[in-house]
């Protein structure tokens, strides 16, 4: 799927060097905001039954990517860095 390819290309760039350092809550929040902004661009607005356009909610976006947001990606990268996940 195109979405998986785009995310596979972008997430390593966004999370570069985050595997080795502790993230503050403010940095985590900024990463999640960036992730949602990218997802909004990828998934585009939705046309409702009454012919109005709307932006998908955060919950709808996470359902489309099966809750694999940038923080779960970052945690998986940390585990693979230390050899726990292949």
C-alpha cells in the first residue's frame, strides 16, 4: 500500500537519532503532532454523505494506520537497537 511506503520512508527521517536519547514529554508531543500532520496530507479530506468535506479525526487516522504512530515506531526502533527485536 502506498501509505505504508510513504510512512516507511518518512519515519526514519523524522526520528533520526531518537533511539539513543531520552525524549521529554514536549518532544514526544511535537513528534506526534508532526506525525498527525503528515497523515492528514496522506489521507486527504473525506467527503461526507451530505457533500461536505472534512478532515479526518486523529482517531480515524490512527485506525487507518492500525495505531502504529510515530511513538510506537520509535519504541520498536529502540528495542531493535538493543537486539531485542529483529
